[in-house]
């Protein structure tokens, strides 16, 4: 009698999969029940929106090796596009308006990516910086974009999905979390696909990539479009869910540098690096503010205290990058390997 074939052994879920599942349970199941309005508004919602913007920039800079200093411009395009879509098409649902705003930002990214076909490095960064200034000029000069608001500041529309209001701090956090989760999964599928490998090939050696058959021009434009799509939606979330207003000041040059710092500190070429860098940038200043208030009290005015916070934050950023130039993601990997060796 022939032996019955053995059943294929079940694959055990990896530690990363288990960790991601636990994180989602925490984010969706525990945090909404235990978090306070302050935690949602001051910590979690801005953290998620900036992490998404950092993830979008990482697709361009970390994976494709194309430097951009215009991230805030794409955030502004996405935010004002979502505002105008919801204003001028009242029947449009929130998910659709966010999706269309992302496509508008992707179109702007395609236009901004045209110089990348000829320029590299610092020169490409300067061209994206020019886009930042142009968008700032347009927001202040073209009244139609802000519905003829003299200051360019407009109130963000209410967050309503399927007839349910998500306008409270917990609801805005859940909407932001859901969008970030979905787009992170899409970004993961992109970077693990052949297209993602083409991006890395261009980053490592553009000439070699062209020789092995990578369509360099098309891949670069795709990187700009995909990056701008994600950053544009992040801008809409930043305005709708966090600021509750759509204003030019929320998308200035400082915001572009902030997103760039998030990517560099977190780790170039890693998706989790965007979240680690955003946590560093969002949480640390709040901790420094609380510590400064506790230690100094009323000894310094708010301006001096803010300057001290910036100096300390800058010193910590330099210290982290000296310790691990590849960012917090590499530092975390190194710590994990050490713990694994000790456990073994």
C-alpha cells in the first residue's frame, strides 16, 4: 500500500508579520479606547500625516535616489485640490476626493519630474525648490484656489465617510490611520515589485540600469508621480485631519526640510524609516517642551525656550546620524541583532 503523501508544513508567520499585526491591533483596538484628545490631536494625527509624507519622499529619494526639496509644495497641491473638489463637487465622498487629490498631486509631480530627465543631484534639488516657491506664489496670487479668501486660509471640510462623521479627534485619527495603512501597503507592494527593483537600480548606478534594459526616463517619472501621489494625500490629511484649515503657511519651505529630515533620520530606502523619523520629529519636541517647562519654569520666554528646543533637537539629530548614518532603521536593526545573539 502506497504511503499517503505528507501534508506540506505550515509556514509560521515571521516575527515582522506578528509585530505588524500586534501594532495594528494596538492602533485600531486599544489606542482609540484609551487615548485622550490631546494624544490624538498633538501626537498621533500629525505623526501619521508626516510619516505618510516621509514615506512618499522615501519612494523618490530613498529608493530612486532623486533628491527633492519641494515636498511641501506637493502637500499643498493635494490639500487645496481636495478642498476644491469637496467644495465644487458637493456629492463627492471623502475617499474619492482624497484619491483624486492624490492624482492631481501626481500630475504636478510628473511636471516637476521632467527636469530629472536631464538634471541630477544638487541641480535637481534646486529645480524642485523652484516649484516650492512657485506653488507658494500661486496660493497667494490666484484667488480661485482658496475660493477668493484674502489670506488664502480656508476652513477644512468635515470628515464624513458613508454618512458617519469622523470630525472629533478620535475620528480624525482613525481616518488618518486607515489612509496611512492602505497607502503603506501600496508602497510596500511597489518597492517589492520589479518596478521597485528598477528604482533601486537607477539609484545605485543609472548607467548600469540603462544597460540592463531599465527604462530610466519612464521609471524616474513614475517615481515622481508615485511619490507626489502619496505626499499629496498626506497634505490633505495634514490640512483636513490635523490643522483643520487649509492655509499656505502650513506648507512652507520649513515643512519640506522637516520631511527631508524625517527621511534622513529614519533611514533612506526603508518604509519603516519614515515612521521612525516622524516619531523622532513629532514626539521629541513635545518632550523637550515639557522638560524645559518643568526645569526652567517662567525663567525664559516662549521664544527663547523654542530656540533652546531647536538647538537641542539639532544636536540630537547630529548625534544620531554620527552614530548611525543609515538612520534609526539601521540602528534598530543592529539592536535587534544584538538581542537575538544574546537570546541564542
